C-alpha cells in the first residue's frame, strides 16, 4: 500500500499515473498479499480464511483498468506453483482468479460510476453485490473442483472448502479494494483529525484488540460474547474520520483478529471443525461492511449538506429576487433580494399568497396562460409588473420553474425576478464596451465600420456626396516615449475633445486605435465642405495642449476621400483616405490632402516590387556587376565594387535605388545583403582558381545590417573562405552611417578588423565626419564622392575639397579613391594630387565577372601581382574587346 500511495501521481482527470508500469506494481503487491494470506491458513488447509490478494486484484483494476492484468496473471501463476508445485493446479487456480477479477470489474464498470463508488450508497451496494459476493464464486468453485480433481482434497471436504474459499476471497476484496481506492484517489470528504484524536483511536484499537484476541482475558472469559466492544470504535471511525482511516481500521482489526485466533485466543479459537472459522469470517465481513456502508452513507449526507449550504448561500447572496411558493401559491421562502425589492419583511411574506404583489396591470388571461404553460412545460418566463409595499410598480423579468415531487406533480414553484432596469444598464454597458472606445468614449472601429456602411447606403440612395477624413497625430510616439503612456492617453482624450468640436452631431468621429481617428461627413454638398472641416481641425490644434504642467503641440495629418468620386465601397474609401493621409505626412505633416488617383501608384508599385524582390531573393535571381578600381600610379586593377542588378520579367529592369529602398523598408535588406556578400565571395574564389589574385571585392553594407544582432559573425562565416586565396573582401559603409552612432560603429568596425576585413568609407565628404572619430576608427580607405569629382579641375571649391581630403587621409595613413572619374583631365588632376585609386566610366562602367576575367586574360588590365606599368585600357578599347568576346 505504501508503494502505491507514494508512487502515484495525479493526472488531469483525477486518475493516478505511476512512474513505473502499474502491472508490475500490482503484480508484486498481489504476490506479497497472497503470501501473507497463506500465513493464516490453519493446519494442513490450503485455503486462507481471508485472501488479501483478491482485494489487490480488484482494487488494481478499479484504479488502472485492464493494464494491471498481466501483473496479476504472472503473480497468480508464481504463487500457485510455489504452493502446489503442479502446473495443472497452478493453471486452473489462475484461471479462476482471472475470471473473478475480470467479471467483477466488468460488472462494476457496466452498472456503476467508479467516481461515485465510495460516495454514493447505491453504487457501493452494487460493488458489494458484484465484486464482494458474486465474483469470488468463480475462483472458489473453479479452485475447489481443480483441487478435488487432482486428489488434493477429498469429496467430503469440497463444499466446506468452496465455502471457506468464497468467503475468504470476499473478505479480501471487502477490506483491500476500498483501502486501495481510498488511498489511490484524492480525499474528497471527511476531515483530518487532530493528532491527539488519532493517537486516542490507535490506543483504543490496541486495547480492544488485546482484550478480544490478545489472550489477556481469563481463560473462563476467552469465549464470552464480548465482540460488541468493537462497535464503539466502528462508530467513532464513521463519525469522526475519513474513509482512508476507516479502511485502515478494518485492515488492522482483521489482521489482529486472525493472528490472535491462530494463536488460540479470542472467542473464535476452536478446533471443532470449520464452524468457528466461518463465524470468524462472518464477523470480519459484518464489521467491515457495516463500517464501510455507514461511512459511505454519512459521506453522501455530508456532500448533500455541503451542496445545500452552497445553494443556500448562492440564493442568499444572489442579486436577483428569488421566492419559493407551494402549489397553492403560498410563499415558503424568500431571499434577501426579494425582501428588499418588495419592501415587505420576512414575517409579512412567509405564509402569504404571492398574489399580494399583484399590481393589477395584468388581466386574468395573462395568469391563465402562465399556469397553462407551467402545466405543459414545467416553466414559464416573461415580463411581469408587481407592486411593492409602498405601491411602487416593479417591472421585472420573471422565470418560474415547477419543482416536482416524487409522484411527478408540482409541489413547489421557484420564481426568479430580474430587475429589467438593471438588465438594461448591463446591456447598455456591454454595448458601450463593444462599440465605443474605452479611453476617448468615441465610436470604435466596429461601430465606425457599421456607420460608414449605413452612411454609404444613405448617400447612394439620395445621390449625395459623403466625405471620409483619416486623421493621424504627427509624432505622437514622442509623447509616449518621453512622458509615458498615461500622459499619452490623456493627450489623446484632449485631442478627441478638440476634434469633436469641429464636427456636426450628424457626423461620426471615431477612434480606430492608437493615434488614428476618422470622421464620416454626411450630407456633403461639395468637396469644399470637407476641406472646411479639415481646416477647422488643423486650426484647433494650433493652440498647445496643457497637460501636467507641459505644453504639448500636437499637429494632425489629414487625408480626405469622397464618395462616389474616389470610391464606392467602404474599403476603398478607407484605403484612399489613408493613402491621402500618408501623402500629408510625406509633406511634413500638419496639413490635409485630398485623394488623387496618382497617390496610390507608388504604394501599389512598392507592394509589387516587395513581392517580386522576395521571390527574386529566394530564387537567386539578382546578379552582380563589377566596376573596376585602378591604381592611379601603376595602372593596375586593384579592386572591384560589386553592384547588385535586378531585371524582373514582369516589371522590367528595377533600379538599385528602388529595390534597395524597398528592401530596407521591408526588412529584406538582411537577406539581400548576405546574398550579395556570398556572391562576391564566391566570385573572389573563382578568380583565385584562375590565377587572378591581388583584388579587393567591395560590397556595400546598409546601416540596418550593421545594427542587426550577429551581423559580424555571419559576415565572418561567409568571407572566411577567402582567407589565403589571394583576393579579399572589402565592406563599404557610407559616411552618414559611420557617424550616425559613432561609438557603436567603432565597436563593429573593430570586430570586422579582427576577422581580417578591410573597411572603406563611401560618399566621403557628403556627411559630417568628426576627425577625432576618423582617427580612432579602424578604416582603410576613403572614397571621395563623385559630386566633388565631376567639376574637376575647373571648379576651385571642388579642387580645394579634394586636396584637403587627400592630404587628411594620407596624414591618417588611409588610402584615397576617387569615384565618378569620367575625363582625362580629372584623372591627371587626381594623379598630380597624389590620389591613390580611382573608378569611373573613363576606364569602365560596371561589367560582368566574365568580362573582367577576359580583360585581364588578354592583358588589357593587369593586377598588382602581375606586374607591368602600362595604363589600363580605355572605355573604347574595352568596348572593342567586349564586341570581340
């Protein structure tokens, strides 16, 4: 039992789960219980007066179902074989045991509810009938005839053996099965007694057992009829302890009685045939059955009392008025709500007819129909008007339920009165929560959609214009971020009040969520009417909002769409007004914009580009072109800038500026950037395998990529293959990105330098670089922006800027590259000013990797590792070579 109770854990449906297989535990328990039972077999008898193993088998099945049968089968075979050393006897006895167990369990599960087995007397009575009385017949009859057949017992002893066997198995089930059920399931009834009372019960049980079966009485009193001494203990257990304690008491009493009787003590100690043994078994059965039946009956009454107490408390504290009348209409019971509602005291109500509350509002036909429905259906519900003691009319909703007696005729009627006014308040509150914004008290999205749909139908039917304003508060996020969300909520409330002043009562101002509002303008005569409302809204926000000693300047961006000019459906109007609002934001906010069909084109375009770009990244549809970079002094090709290009079958050639912007806005820039870096790395390895080395392949990196967690580690994994190949990867970062968060960039660039990557600053001169940061940052190359190169050498300002950048870079030990070199004069000037490198259309536009390889193979270009001082081929030469190849 201890093994079971400690090894069991409860699952969701109230059953218990075992950490080890149930069949193994119950198999072991069965074997142990059988060996203990055999200790009580008197003399040469093979039958014990009580067979505890049957209780283990039945209890195991009731707790865990047929899963425990394999363990019971193996344990029964082992036990019977050890006892008789005969496989025929062992098999026969085991078959009887399995029949007893399975038939008893099947009958109980068919005709009882296992959850109510120990708390409902009817279900427990079926357990006694099926498991305790009927099922043991199978094992006793089969076992008796098997032993008689093999000659173990004579024919004269067969009946008495079957009788003893049957009663012994019944006692084992009666004692052990309820014990396992009580300890294998949660305690639902009964209370835990104080330790002192438990100790008193133990001491009293030891005393009574000692007197009856311990041999402490004088010889002449040993067989006196004093077994009634157990009755007070049985009553004590039933009244004061739970079922677990009661089943333990039964087990203790049985073991002490058996032990004492076998030692020759007590009223049942006699050697005159099986009769004393039968009386001992009946004594066990009577005591245990009485204790269990009494406990189950008391537990059911306790459960019913608890349910009645709970129901009484529910009725007492119910906000609805509840009254109970008899079949003649006399008031039997009324809850406090009914007493308070009517104004009568309890003494004035009890025993009086319910008609005392009649207001006179309803005629006889009303009550006749009520009683007719009660007779047919047993219930009635409807609105009724009663009169209180003070004469006040009480409109209420009444539910009447007929409570039938055992003969099927109504004996009582239960009336539940609900205050219609209170119900209406509840319904109004539910409606407000469902259709109105809890913060601003304005209509929410659901009510807005409903009103817009109705307004469109009205405008269409009457051939009128309808205006929809979509309003968003500019930079409202700053208020939440700086002053907190509580202040933001107050600001929204005050803003809603200001906008409410700008619209008519026939219009609808709604809050869709966040800082987004909409206005439905009905009965619009012309487009200018919507503009007037928008201007009113802009005007009321010119005055700052006073909030917690802060002056907040809120400005709205307003988009306007008209029905039917811009759209004929609610979805179209909302979409177009939203589009116009975003155009207002693009123009700096604090203005209104009327929807125009041209406004929607960029949004549709961006959506198409995003979808196509996502697919292009997944299918590796983007290509890389490379623009060479040359050493201005040796003429060697020293590097190439990798430039992503994309041509879509449906959209055509998409400019890098377009798809890069879309990628940054949608988060695709991370996948796109890593894909371009992988392509450049792969190309560097291919050139290395062809013997083309000494090249830097530059890849542009977005600010968003640099800020992404794990960026440096992903770059390392992609580019580490280039190490030792003779070619390298260079990352280009714009000057603006570099200075946007200088301390963060310093850390990122340091980690990039640790993995052996060179860093170039692109578009240098267009940002606001700090010389102190430039000195600290681990960068290798400055790229002079082409805006400073295109007017060289004629523009004096550009020449001064380029000279300054070159001198500053060399003083910081940085290389300098000039972008956008297109003329011979520009190249000569840069070479004279000691600029290190250049790239531009003077020598080559961006071309494919194969064309780069061909130019180097044919000797028009050479790398620094190939040697040579000849200048690179010009654009014309390159075009000729491309035509030949």
